[in-house]
């Protein structure tokens, strides 16, 4: 263990402790202020996320375990926690103006974002099934509430209810699978499970693995456990949808990687088949189902399902190169998603938010900079060089080919071509259709998020080395 953490036993858990203490202070502050708009609370939440981000960067790069081995910090955990905190901060910034104008700016929202982020950070560092479940439930319970945060809106309350019901089912499946894994391995600790489950394992352990995979697949909205995603994305307030599309995806992919690589390395052949199936199904459904969507938020829901499928290609490889591909993919996906939702949040006239593809008509003439940025995001999501999205897909496809999963890589390329249709259709509507009425000026916070994401999407193709090197170091810490 690193000497820097021998005196404070909970040193590796410092970021989570900071977040939890901050959440308690925010609850107290919010209770004192009462029902006044929660703008100050959002600023406090952003400051807390920034301080925690610095604390994460200060964690040791080598593997450190604490809390009886149930919590682990390594290079992979550091990288994914940093991405999660960036995503959460983006969700808060995008909500600042929206919540005020919709009349739902209440102090509970940033507190729920902070609590959800604590859960995400816990699942990223979970080193046993119990810690994993506790973190997952903290993440999920907070998410159910913010999905229905606009309580006077029928679509929002319906989204929260659907998310809650289906989320409860997935939690039960994860618990059942965990109990089977515990029964056949004699432990909930990932290292012990990895030691016990080697080679030819019993059918009971395989069934447990399947149920654990099903519970994880729900959290990352992978097929066939994706059914909640389009309705929740469409019904939730738009900043909440942006948050769901970004932060929980980072934590979910990190959780899947941690569980399969750390807990089941001895039965890679068995779980590899599950991941390959989920990956193919997600890519195919995400590509075809989005074609007929007219609502942009629903389209982005199916896009996120497809993107999870592409990220899972890297996990399917089960190698350091594959995990590096997953990390690079998720970092780039984060920028593309937040940038796209920043533009969606800019589609407002007065008190009305617009959400359909047709509402983008002629944006290139009314808002040329906005259209250029959204077009760049769409080209990147389609995987067109030299934008970042191309390199993201190249990383996972290359890892799959090196792991002799050539057919999986080919399917990924084909579905990318199919998926490019609905991304390029948005570009066509913006640049070739008759212009609609101008939208209101975009809020400063939304402009900031869009600018940073656009710069990243362009610059990665020019200077990829820093992110790739960091991703390689993070992936190597798992092997």
C-alpha cells in the first residue's frame, strides 16, 4: 500500500467522503433557505464536483484497497471517476437556465445529482458484490427522482415511474445473480471469486453470471434491457436526459469492465459470449430503430443504445487493448453527447422548448455557428474522419480484430454505416430545408458546454496522444 495512505485509512475514499459531506451540508443549507430557487445550490454543487475532481486526480495511480478489500482505487478507477464528475458537472451547468425558466428550480435537484454521483463513484471502485449493489442503488434511487423532477408534467412523472418499475426488476435480477455467484464461489469479493471460478465451472455459477450481466445491461441500457430508455429520455426534463445519457453511462461501462475483468477472468469464454450478443443486439437495434424517430431526444436514446454496443466491442475483446478502446470511446462519447444536448437545449422560443428533427429546419441560415457545431457532433457520432468519433470506433474495432473477433468488428462497421443515415439526415434538415423562425439566445452555461465539447471533438483528431496515453495507463492497471 502507498505510504501516503497508511495513516488515513480512508484516504482512497476521500473523494466519496467529500461528496457525502458536501451533500449533507447542501441538505442543511437548502432546508434553511426553504423553497426559494436553487441557483445558489447549483453553484455549490459545481464547486463540490470541482473539489472532488481535484481529489480524484490526487489519488494514487497504483492499486490500493481499503474497507476490508471492498473498495479499490487504481488508474482505471481514477480515469472513469474523472469522466463521471465531468459528466455530472455538465448536467448541472446545462440545467441552470432551463430549470429556472421552467419554474422547477428547486434545491433538491443538485443534491440528487451529487448523491447520484456518489453512487457512480462507488460502483466504479466496488471490489465486491455488496459494495457494487449499494452504490448502484444510491445511483438508481436518485435517478428515479430526477427523472420525475418536473412533477406537474405527465410525461416526466410517467418517465420516473417507468424507470423505477423496470429499475427495481433489474436490481432484483442483479441480486439474484449475485446470490448465485456467492453460493457457488463462497465469497462476494471479486479477487476471491476470480480465484475460485476457473476453467470448467458449474452451471449454477454460469446462471448467476447471466443474471449479473442482465442487471448490468439494464443500467447501461443495452439490448435486450433497453426498453426504458426511449420513454425516460423523452419524458424527463432535457438537462436530466443529458445527465442520463452521459454520467451513468460512464459509471455503467466502468462497472461492467470491473465486474467481468476483475471477478470473472477465469471464465472469459463464457462471459465473452454474453457480451458479444448484447453488443451486436445493441448496435443493430440502435441503428435501425432510430431511423424512424422524429423526436430528437428519442433519437438520442436509440443512439446511446447503439453507442453502448460499440463500447462493448472493446470489453468483448477482454484484453488491455480492448479496455483501452472502451475508455477512449466513452471519453469521446461523453463530449459528443453533452455537445448534442447543449444544442437541443438551445431550441427554445419564449417558454416553448422544441424537440423534433423538423424544428432544426434551415438552422444553418438562422444560427450558422449552432448548426456547424451540431453538424460536427452528428458527423462525429456517425464515425466520419477526422473527427473524434471515427477514432473512438477505430479503437474498439481494432481491439476486436486483434482478439480474433473479426465478425463482431464487421457487424460494427455495417451498423455504423446504417446509423450514419439518421445522423446525416439531421445535417440535411439543417442545411437544405427552408429555415424556421429563429430561436432565443443560448444561455451562457450551455454555450460554454457546447464550445468545450466542440473543441474536444475537433482537437482529438489532431492531438490524440494525451488521451490515448492516459487510457492505456488506466487500462493496464486492471491487468
